[in-house]
C-alpha cells in the first residue's frame, strides 16, 4: 500500500502512519512466512538450471540408448552370422571327413574308378559314427562286387584258361601265307 493512496482518501497523517506501520508489520510477517524473496528467486533460477541440465542429460542418454540399441542389434546380427558360419563350417568338415574315409575304404576295396563307384553308392545310407568309422558302405561295396565285379581290381586269376587256349590248329601260319603271296 502506498502513502499517496491513503492521502487521496483524505485521511489524517496520524491514521496514515498507523496504517503504514501495520502494513509494514504484515509485509514483514509475510516475508518471514515465505522466506526471503531473493533466496526464493535464486532457488527458482537454480531449479530452472537443474531442469535444463536434466533435459540435456536425458537427450544425451536417449542418443546413447539409441546407439546402444544399434550396437545390440549389430551384436545380435554378428552372433547369428557366427552361429551360421560355425554350423556351415562344421558341416563342411564332417563332409570332408566322410569323403576322406570313403576314399580310404574304396582304395582298400581295390576299386578301379572311385568316381564311378561313388555314383552307384547310396550316400544317404553312408554315415560316420562317433569313432569316425564309416557305416553302411561295406554292404553296398560287397553288393557291387557281386553285380559289377569288373569295377574292382581283383588281380590276375591263376586258373584262367580260355577255351581253345592250346594254340592254333591252323597249319597255315602267317609266315606260310606270306610266302604264298610272294610266289615262293
């Protein structure tokens, strides 16, 4: 309240002094109940500054979380690729082991043409067991030896004697025929 306002009401100076005194007491009590206005302003500015800093930190964290999500996604992709590559390499290694064992078995069976024999084998039935031994191939090889023995090198048979192997009964051998043509 201002003193000029009270004078405009045509109040006596002593009444105005009493009103102003009481108003001053009320203002001081209000200041005490609310605290120092300057400290409230300063506290308000501090809160505004803290809010601004918090908003800045939240934006920074949001960006980092997004980057983290990207990194997590990349990590999951790489782990999936690693698992797929490992599976493929293990399958290739197992196939190589199977082919190597099969080649050794075919060599031991004295196969003349391993590629031809592999084409006749049912590869779905041929597997490697836990010990690294071939399973399902020996029966097939035995069956092929019976049906297509010419695919295997069994060596020379000592008892081989073709029919008529005693020589020619033809009295006209090549030299005799040659002499006849020459006119001798």
